[in-house]
């Protein structure tokens, strides 16, 4: 059995349809603005893990040089 952490390739690829880079930017900004409202000091451990997962998801939506990064 292969340990999931040992894999170099993702198990799945999810496609999010967007009309243009502005729409993708709107998604990113919306997530960032919501995360900015979270008081991390009052979060429980499971909530912090959920926030880490959201930041990981956000990192997959990164735009660099007008190209979507594929990691």
C-alpha cells in the first residue's frame, strides 16, 4: 500500500470553471477577506485544522504571471 504522503502526484484533480482571471481573483479575495475576520486565538484545534485546509485550497488558486499554477 502506498502512503498518501509519499505520493508525488495528486489523487484527484478538481476543475473549477471560471469565465476569466477576474472571476478567479474574486474567489481568492472573497476567501481571504473571510479568513481575515477569523480570530485565530479563539479557534479550537479542529477549527485551526480547517483553516489550514482552506489556506491549502487557496494556494491551489494562485495566479502567477497570468497563468494558473499547476502543482
